[in-house]
């Protein structure tokens, strides 16, 4: 908000979002300035691909800033990656001098399939043994509604593909201590105070099959997931955020500036949208 490079219209939009008075369809319909609360972006995206525009989701601030909005999904995901890459790069450059952590993931987002071509990960356990262990675990996570057709076509292939297509935001290892951490960044609505708990659960469920398969395939290693959760209106649970930076060997003096840096990355991203 204090950054003079951010145009006023973007600041105004953010202030309206914080005050919960931005003119989304739900708000306009509530104030009788629009007849329905359906999302315009979803409608346009559906029209473009010739799909039905029946039962449109409500256009709320949370909806249009989420990957659930057909029309905004690509932009929202691009903003997520932009902010995460910024945080990831900052964590790498602020490592304590004695840190033995190795940030494995290359610059772009990649799937488990691509990640397990990295020699350093294959040394922990082979693709074959990981797949063998994952096969049993994957079956305990049922197919979602939108995955049903692929599951019905070939259940075994579906579980296998779903496992190798999972995309953890990053992987960090310490070969000396034999620890591997999966990092996940969630950019969430912070309308409710329990957003951290909700998103932690969601993120852990998302990569549960990876963690459990790894534990079974390489019992001599320790595996955990570290989730960074940030609210779209700028909230972050500070203790939680800083504890996680500490866990990842980020120098103490540099931790406090991280959130401000992320916010300015976010503001910069929004000006490009
Ligand atoms: Zn939408």
C-alpha cells in the first residue's frame, strides 16, 4: 500500500477488498444493482468453450481470486507461482552459512515424474520402489468428481498418473541428516481466522500419498511437509511463518523482512495483471 510504484486504482481495489465492499456481482446483487450474482468471468470462459452457462458460481472476491474461477484460474495460478518463486529464491539466498540444505526443484514448477529424474532424489529411493509403495496408498484417496471418467476408464493407470502428476511446490533435502521436506505454498482467502488450519489440512491431504509412499520406500530417511500459508488480503500467521523459515535455515535477521518482500512481489504482480 505504501509503495508509490503501485497505481492508485490497484490500491483502491485492494482497500475495497479488505473492507469487503468491492463491486463483485454478489455485492451488487445484494444491493439490487444487479439481477443475479453469477460470476461473469466463469460465464465468459464457458461461452468461449461452448459449455453451458447454467448454475454459475457466485461472483465473490474469494471466488474470482481462486483457481476455482474458470475465467481467472490461469491468472491466479501465475500469481501464486510468481509469489512462491520470490519467496523460494529469498530463502535460498538467506541461508545460514552452516546450512546443508539443498533446494532441489529447478526454477519452474514440475511434476513428481520430472522431479524423480533428478539423481539426488533417485538415490533416496528408485522410481520403481516409490511407485510400488504409492500404488497401495493411492487407492486410499478416492477419485474426485472431475476425475471420475479417467478412473472408470482404467483405475490402475489413473492412480499411477495421479501420483506422478502431483506437483509439490518444492523439495528440500539434507543429505547429512537424511531429511526431505516437501514445501507447499497456499495463497488463501483470509476472510476466516482459521484459514491457516484449513489450508494446512488441505495442503497435507494434497501430498499425503507422496509423504506416505516415501516413508515406506526409504525408511532410513525422515520426510515431512512444510506449508506456507498466506492470506490474499495480506494476513500471515507470523509465529507459524517465522518458525518455518527457521526450520529451513533462513538467517534470523533476514526473516522479518520476508513477508514485506512477498507483499511487494504480490503488489508488483497485481500491477501486471
Ligand atoms: Zn468465476
